[in-house]
């Protein structure tokens, strides 16, 4: 069942899971320097080898939540635990090695003269020698399909190429968790599909847990194991893609539109007077429904 948590005056409570938690965020409030309230009454967790999609409209608090995952921001009231240890000034220092963030503006992460230098930066700062750092950088670029960019200057790359190089730079540090802010925004369909495949590989091939902040519900439906809906700085619901995306009232409350797959299936059933027996959220699931109906 999707868990509706809207209009709560008290902090949300994470439901206990048998799965080990890599990150646990209890944020009663985060107040920006100008006094405005960011995320609040929010509980969020990341478990091993899962893809979590944090979905919400612009200004809902998605990016603020992501920046709490690796200590870039801290709750004004509340706490963050990573690998069972509460974050403090000391534990934050090395957190970037295990929790990597790819920002929405990829160019904010690219600063070195060449792509190779950029991807090597993290491994070198972790103490690797130059040859080992080069090897890891090449492997990471190959993993995201960007090995041909190794000697290019980041400033002259396309938006999609910059996104791939940014992901390679984080992957080179072999994190346990990777968080991506709007990973497919402003990308053409081809690069968006490449990013989608890479995210799935991060989980399935490398065993990395992935958190994506996005308003692209089509992307979330295709790849996420769990969906968290954010509105006005709080998580108002969480559940599987099928539980969340077939809850019309919830999506309307959050100001979100149903994924295309859900819209097609709803129209298909409505046009033929059929009961919605299934809740497909991916292309493969939808195709099976058309075969069975």
C-alpha cells in the first residue's frame, strides 16, 4: 500500500524494514540562511541495492533532500545516519567517498583541463597513485560509454556528454550510494535512454544503491524499486511504482501527471469498458496486458 503522510504536524516515521539501511534521514526541519523552511517533518531511507525515485514538482524539496545524503546540508533539527553511524563533523569528512552526488548542472562538477583529469581527481584524492587512478578513470568512463571522451576538454562537451562524465567521476570513487539530481533533464531522448540504462547497471552490475530526484515520472516508473512523493518539503507518500502511480488523488495532490504507460492503460481500459485488473508501469508490463486483455 502507498503510505499517505500529508498534512502531518509531527515528523514522519519510517516504517521498520528487515532490509539493511545504508542511509536514514530524520529531518524535523532544515532552515535556509534566509530563514525560509526547506524540507521538514521528513523521514527517508536508502536500502542496499535499490533504486529510489524522489518525485515532486519544482521547489518541492527534492534537491535539498539529496544534499542531506552526503553532508552537503544538515538538518537544523534532526539527524542523518549513514551505515549506522550518525553524521557529525568528523564522519562528514570521508562521506564523499561512499555517497556520491551528480548535480543537475553537470558543468558544476567539471573543472579539470581534460575529461581524464576530471575523472581521476576523486581517486587521486583517495590516495591512489597516478597509474591506478588512470586505470580506474578509464574503467569508469567505459562503464558509462564515454571512453572516447577521455582526452576531450569538458567545456566543449554536449550536455549529455557532461552528464556521463560527471557520473564517471563519481563512479570512479566506487561509492556505495549514488544520488542524481534530475538525471535526464534537458537531454535528448537518446542520451536520456543511455542514462536510464546506466542507472540500472549501477544497481544490477555494480551493486550501487541509486537515489534519483526527478519530476520525470516516466523515468521513475521504468527503473525505480520505490517511489517517494515530495510536496512542500515533506514526503507525503511512498510505495512501489504501481502503488503510487495508480493513485490519481495522490498525484493530483502533488501536482504530478501520471506516467505515459499508466495513462495509456487507463485509456485502453476505459475505451473498452474493461476493469483495471493490472497496474502496468513499464513498456514490457503494458505489452503483456494488451496480450491478456
